[in-house]
């Protein structure tokens, strides 16, 4: 599918969800089969996140939430 990754990840951008990491892997050496690991900021119960995940599900054959880590309260740079 042309622009498959763009379409699958687009729901995060259109719903204001910040993606902090995207890793891609080939499955079994096949250039057509890809697997992605994504770190995003948000909780699956957040309504905007739910919309983004619905869009991801529409353009994916499968996705799994592997874990949820609480965000740190202070994200300022300490020098």
C-alpha cells in the first residue's frame, strides 16, 4: 500500500499525540513485511489517544500495546 506508514502514523499527528521514537524491523528478511515499535506520549484511555489508536488499527494488520510507563512530572533540563 503506498504511504502505508504515513497513513498508519497519521492518526497520532492529527490527534495531537507526540511520537518520541519509531523503530522499524524487517520480518524474516522479507522486504515487504515490516514491524514497528513506537513510543508515544499519552494514555490509551485518553479520548484523543483512542482516536489515534483506532486509525492505527484501520491501517494495520495488528498492533499491541506492550507497556505503559508513567511520565515524569519534571521534564525540564537540569544543567
